C-alpha cells in the first residue's frame, strides 16, 4: 500500500513536469477551495473562474515553487488574493447571499429539520453582509478548520489581527442573526398566566 504524496511532494513533481501531480492537486482541493470561493464571492460561475485561475497560477509557479510554507497556505493565499482583486474591481455584490443551490454540499440533509435549513440560510445571508476580509477569516478558520496562525499566513497579517477580525466578524454575525431572528414573533412571557 503506497502512502499518498504530500502536497509539497506533488508540487515538486509538478515543477518537474508531472501532469499527474497537477491533476492530483487539482482534485484534492476541488471541493474545499471551490466551496471557500463560492462562499467568498457568492457567485458560482465566478467561483469556478477563480478556481481555474488559482490552478493556472499553481501551474505557472510550479517550476520556481519552494516549500517555504505549506502548499495549502500558499494556495488559499492565491485564492484569497483573487477574491480581493475581484472585490476591488467591484465585480460582485457584497450583500447578495449565494443562491441555495450553490450550497448543496453544505446544506443540512433531509433528516435535519426545516428550522436548521432556515438557520443555515440566515447564516449565509449574514456572512454575505460581512466585508471580504472578515468573511475570509471566518471561512478559513471555521469553514476550512485552519488554525489562527495558518489564517494569519494566508491573509498576510499578524495572529492578533486575525483574532481581532474573528472577534469583530462573530459579533457582526450575532448582531445580524439576532436582527433576522428578531423578526420572528417571540412568546410574551409577561402576559403568561402563573399558577401559584
């Protein structure tokens, strides 16, 4: 039984011209990176274009790539920079949530309640209202499961700044979700009869 090659080994093979190594990396990151991009730009077609562009950059950089950081950190940094470039050019709206069908792999399964599905869509709408910088740190930390240090390497700022952005973003999410939930009628506890 052979051990799968690490990302860094695959990048070195790609640098030597191995298209199989490119295919392995492309496939390995397909779901995770694409999902990150969809949730950043809230546009499936644009996310696909950015995914393709990220891997074109992988291909172009392979011959001169040196493992100074983990490949995944470098790749997410490339993807985030592409999202930021798009944002700077204002090619996508900030406040429009992704259509629910683009999130099929993240949506609750049929065994979960309708309320869970509604909460999930509320969360996506709240995420869409965050700045790309705040959305990115949340998605990298909690959506991709990266450490704060890894997120800091990807976004190019100190760990303290990542912590601050996470704190701010979580506060904004709580506020947004509270505002969305506030539109739901709450039981009136003061008028309830008390049996004494």
